[in-house]
C-alpha cells in the first residue's frame, strides 16, 4: 500500500562532523556527499542514517492519534479485491476545526448584551434615568428580547457544547428577568405620581382637599398636579432635615431646554440632584425642587432669569413661571466676535446673563480681549457676580476679563480673594489668573496665601509674588533662614526687586554660602537694593 506521506522515501541523515541533519534521496545511499554546513565529506551508510522509533496506535492511549491514521479512511479511492482495515471511527470535522471568528463574536455579543441590559435596568431606572416612567411590563419585554437573542447567539457560538451553552444562557436569562422586580424605581409612568413610590395617587385625579382649602385652590391643585410635590414635602417633614421642597410650574417651556433649566436651578439653589420634572398638559412642566433652604420669594427672584414670574402660590408652595424660550438662542457669532461692531458690547453683555454656562464662557473670553469702551460698570458688576457663583470651572477666564474691565480697585480683588480662600480651604489648585487680578489691584490680603504658594512652587509664583512690591519683604525675610536650593535663589531675586535696607544684612550674611551661583545672585540683588536706596 502506498504511503500517504509525500517525503516518506527520503533518508534522514546526520553529518558526523557538525551533527547537522539533512534529507536526501534513497539513490544516494553508499555514495559520498558533502555537508552543506561544514563542507565535510562522508559516505551515506547505516552509520549516518537517522532511524526513528516506530510505534503503533495500540501502543499509546492518546485520542489525538486517531487524527493521523496511516491507513486511508473510507471515502477515498475504492480498493479492488480487498477489504480496508479501519483502525478508528471517522472523527467529526466540527470537533477538529477551530472556532470561527463569527462564532466567537456571536458569543461575546450575546453575553455582553445581557450584561449591558442588566446594568441598564439597574441604573437607568433611577429618578431622571432613561427608563424613568417605564412600567415593569415593558422592562420585562426588553429583558425577554435580549434573553432570546443572547441564547440564540450563545448556542450558535458553541457547536461542540450546545447543551452546556443553552444551560448557561438560561441561567443568565433568569437572572436578567429578575432584575426589574428588584429595581422598581421609576416604574410608575410619568404623570401618575412620584416615580417609584407605590400608593401615590395620580396628580391629574381629584386631589384630596386640605383643611381650609377652597374649591378654587383645589381646582388649581388638580390642574398643576401637585401630588409629587405633596409627597416630597411630607417626606422631608418626616426626615426632619429642615429642608423643603418647592414646585416650579414652567409654562410654555420647550422640551429641548428643560434640562438646561433644571441644571440652572440646581446650580443656583444647591438643590438635591433628585429634583425631578413631571410633564403636564399643554406642554407645561412641574419641576419638584427638593432639598433647598431658600424661601419662595428668593426662589422667585432666581427664576426671573428664565422669563416672567406669573404668580407665587404660597398655599401650594408653587411658583408659576412663564418661560421665554428666545433667551436660549445664541446671537449671531459674527456679531458677537466683531469687536468694532456697534452691537458687540451689548450682545456679549446679554450673553453674560445666559443660563447656559458654555455661552457665558465664550462671552467672557471675547470680552477679555476687547477694549472696555461702553457698559464697563455693568459688565464689571456681572463678572464679579459670576466670580462668586459655585460650579463654574472658568473663573480664571473671568479674572482675566476683570483685569481689563474693572474700573476701581477693590470690589474685583476682594471677590477674587474670597474665591482663592475657598480653593485653598478645599485643597484645590489656584488659577494664576485669579492671583494676578489681586496682585494687579495691590490687595495685600493675598500675601499670606501667596507666600505659601510661592514656598511650595517658587518657579510658578515668584513673578506674581514679587509684583506685590515692598509689602512682601517682611514675609520673605521671615522665610529666608529656612530656605535652601531653588527657594533661596528665588528669595534672593525677590529681595533684589522689592527689598530695602533691612534686606542688606540678611543678604550679606548669606554670602558665606559656598555656592558660587548664589553669591553672584546676592551681589546683583545688593546692587539693585543699593541703587534703589540711592547709595
């Protein structure tokens, strides 16, 4: 029977000099050949032919040997006159072939889809989440669809272990279908009460009349749908935190602007992020603002930036606001950027009053590069007001604009100093622009803070520290004995710029230092002080 190995007739030989192995034809037996590695000549005989140990399938118990039979398997050319010997069963090609990329991707997509759906059902069902207002039935339908799809993909991805893949898919599907029963927050449809709170009556249903409440107030309560607000007020009362909840009834508020309005209210009132919208008839919205300490008049003053405050319903703890949607439209970028246009200052001043922080940031940057011709007092007052607001991450830009627009030194630097103290107390980085504004107005209240900043990073703060002039001399002299290295170099340079007669003895004493570069700096500083004193 012919061999199935193409090179079975070749001889495997080994060079007796370098032990390099070669394969040669059988016709070279008993002939002299030359090694291609070491050029040694030798005769091909039994001494140089490498003999491999033969074994038979019955000698080893490895199932992998079934894949390499020397006897042709059934299905090849028919052998005439003899019955072929079958050493093993024909292996299944699905067992031998590796998993295809399509099957691997199908398995990954199936499992990932179930995991992502579980996370969505857990975290997307919170107040204000993407699934807020979706009932449990609809959530189960979503989960069921993902379960069926994931099961099909897992079974397809595992052709060799379909039963095991089906079992794993069923376990994952069961866990996914149980998630909506444990995470029920927001499972009540929007407009039917406080989301996720069972037993809350529908706001559009007939409300319960409170003691001393007339029919007109009752009808207004039904029209606004104050059930979520009443529930939130009762909740805060039971907690005894001293905080309160207020309803903002926004009339004619565009749906595309409602989240911008909510972010503004949360920012200016420091309210709880759980404050939530409830849609009402006619395109109106009721925003339940919870966890605040402001009174209704104070809150009404803040909402005046959104439009016109129609009325304050003290009995209902509701403020009715008719929103002006045109305030959310940014002006022409060409007019806002053209500094020589007559409308440049007026348009950018209006942009500073926008509730959109991105628009405010752009307006501040434009005004920082413009010459203060008109509206200087109004723009300065607004910039100082913005500097005191919480939640703004561009206060350095505001201070850069204030250094240009501030008319009289005092108010701007005081507001900036307060902001620096807040940042230092919180352990946050202090923008150099804020300190530069204070230094420009010669506010010496920054010296203790700037002294600490300079001592920690003299390279970054040396210039601003020395710009304060002679008032910093005492602070630098107090630090000087404890300085060394870069800090001492910086201290010598600062004393050379701002020092007086009291700095000369200190610098003379420091001449005993062996550092030649420091001695040169001290000599230069002493000459600067002497020239300034007229000596």
